[in-house]
């Protein structure tokens, strides 16, 4: 049979054998933890090079913790930790109570690389030496641009590139400066994780 205890109680087991043999074992049930105290961590999207600080707010006299993977933690067995993730990763914290109960919580950290790339929405190819060239700014790394192209509003291709470290359009087509207007760009490149990314948008020539 099964008996459910709430914790912090006394219990015993009685062993009997024929004809008149009887042995009793008494024991104390450890106090079980209040599960409402356990932390909850949601999946998190962060910018590159962002440190996440977490606090478990558990009694150090009652709990032991183990974080993994340990190599992204400033302390793998501390109640308060700083996490420095460089790639998408699942983080797990194992919490062991003095009662012997073990609880595990996991969540996922994802890196948002969108801010690594800046594509201008306007440039002025008028020859004054200021903002004359349309190009992409990448932060902290140099991607491989597989292909890129710029079209006018009627779909005619103004410029194109293949397997280059960056693009640089001076606002001309067939040797002549384009008329003011809105132009559409298409850029396919590999991000720092080696994944193919496609950017589409428009840029204005005033």
C-alpha cells in the first residue's frame, strides 16, 4: 500500500512474521519545500553581448543549486548568476532541497542578431562627399554576401553583386545618376551562425 505524507511528520513501518514476531521502525518525514517559492524563468530573446542576471531567492541553508551549461555562467552553484550566452542555448538549473527532493527548471536563451546590421533608408549621391554611397554596416563581424541587387520601382535592375564582403552603390545606372525616387534592395548573406538570411527593403534617393 501507499501512504502520502505532507512532510514534517513522524511515521513508522511495522514488520511482522508468524507466529509472534514483530519489529517496528520509526522515522521522521523531512519537511518538504514550498513549491510556490520555486522560480519561473521564461524563454528569453536578447541582443548580442548582453549579460542576463538571475536571482533564485532561495534559502541557502535549505537548497543547493547547479546551473548548466557551466561555461556560460560566472558561478555554476550560486543562487545569483550572470549568464553570457553567445548562441541560442538551453539553460537548466537543478535545485536540490535538504529533504532530498530535486527540481529542475529549464528555459531557452535566443540571440537576436537584427541589430548587428544597419541598412540605410536614404542616401544622397550628389557628389558632396557626404552620404554619397549606399552600403551596409555590420557590427563586430564581416558576413559573406552571397548576392544582392537594387531595382527601381518598375523592377529594372540598377546594380547587382555576387560573393562580396559588402555592396557599394553610388546611385548611378549605366554611368548616369538616377533620378530621385524610391529603390528596392534585395540582399542574401550568411550571418555569424552560417545561416542564410534575406533582407528586403527600400532606400530613397532625394
